[in-house]
């Protein structure tokens, strides 16, 4: 099939997929770079990572063409620090090169209004890499049409641990009451707190596991494991994953609806207990007054939670801004 025919057929398939439900948020575990380098006898794993970054750029264009507005990629796990110094240093240098390329592609960024966000325990990264990341994040911070979340020095268990620490500190500082802590608040304290959960999670290389990536967020996501090394990932693999998501969309939405109802019920019961605890030893007020008190308690709780989350997010933003002051 010639290039023109292939491009035409790809566009037709893209239009067909767009008649169905398109995942708004796609998460990708880009696995198989080192195995690809070994398969192609490149000698060093670094060349596989270079090709992996190129594949990411290509995949992001497919996402934009289809109408996917948010992509989260697993770029560097905390566990990756255990690899050889040569490979880790190579990945850090590659990160700087690609961010520099991003800053040079200002027309593309402006056209699609892409905002880049770095998620993870960024303090673990070398200072020079961190400064490049800060430049990329701050350069795109006012864009809001599409989002690229890049996970550096990340694992999901570490992310959840840090979220718990944030809430414990908030309670110790008097910003939160212990009863304010809920599943919704935990979600807002995760590195992904600004994002909806991924609709579709894709992992390449044939491995059938999440490897500590978005464990909390992907509870009600469609998981697609594909037996292809990341540099060999094609638009047809991508379309296949989206089609698989469309087939399971109804069941995913039903599961999310049931989860939302469960959370709302648990939150109401928690608010009711907090109000009743204030009336221990005293006659409980009539139903209408009790309901009004629960409503007022929920409003005060919401105000505390919002103020706490805003403070936390401002601190995280300022951490990168201080590395790269706005001009």
C-alpha cells in the first residue's frame, strides 16, 4: 500500500472512530525500548530510548487528530534510578534535549494549546534536568486545550504515600479535620489531582501489569495490553486500543456511576455522624433541622478542603516557578 493510500485509509479510520466515543484521557506505559535496541543489535539501550521519544511525538499527533485532549505517559519510574549510571545519565540528557526541542516548537505548541505538566517526586531529579522541566512547564502553563502529563521519578505507591503525608500535615496544621479526609480528597492530593482519571490505559511490550503506574486513577479505566515493543507501536495499534475502549465504554460508565453513588453516600454518612457527635447526650433535633445542619456542615467541610487543596497546589506550582522565574 503506497504512502498516499495508507494516509487516506488512516484518515478514514480516524473519522470512523470519531463517530464513536473518543477517550478524552489516554495513559501510556511506553515499555520495550531496551528490548527493541537489543532486537535491532544497536549495542546500547540508549538508542532504543531515543526512538521511544520519537514514537511518543508521533503518538501525540495521532491523539490530537482523534480528539484525545489529555495524555499521561510513564517516562521515568523511581525504580529506574537503579539502572546503570550510563543509562540513567543518558535518559536525563535525552529529557533535556526533548524539552529544548519542545521550546523550539513554539508554533506547534501555540497551535494546539498544549500544556505540559511534570508529575512525580521531582526533587529526586538532577538540578539541571529539573530546571529544563521547569522551563517546559512554565512555558506552556497558560495553555488549556490539550494536556501532556509526563511522569518523572514516579511510582503510584509513592504518589499515594505523599498524598497521605500532605493530608496528615494539613490536619496537624489545623487546615483539615480528620473527618474531612475522604477518597475524593485523596484524589485531589495525588500528583494527577488536576486531571480526570484516564479512560484508556495502554501498555506495550506484551507485559500484562501496570508496574506501579496510576494504580488509584485507573480503577475504572479500560486497560489495553499490546504485544508490541514501544518503538514499533503503530497508528493501527493505537486505533485498536481505542476501538477496544469503545466496546467497553458502557460498562466503564456504569462502574463509575456506581462508584460515584457509593462515595456520595459514604460522604453523607460521614457528615451526618459528625453532626450527631455534637449532640451526644442531648435530644437529636427533628429531621428537617438535622438535614439543614448536615448541609451546613458539608459546606464548611468543602471550604476547608478547597482551601487546603489550593494551598497544596500553589506550593507545588511555586516549586517549579522558583526554578524558572517568569519573564
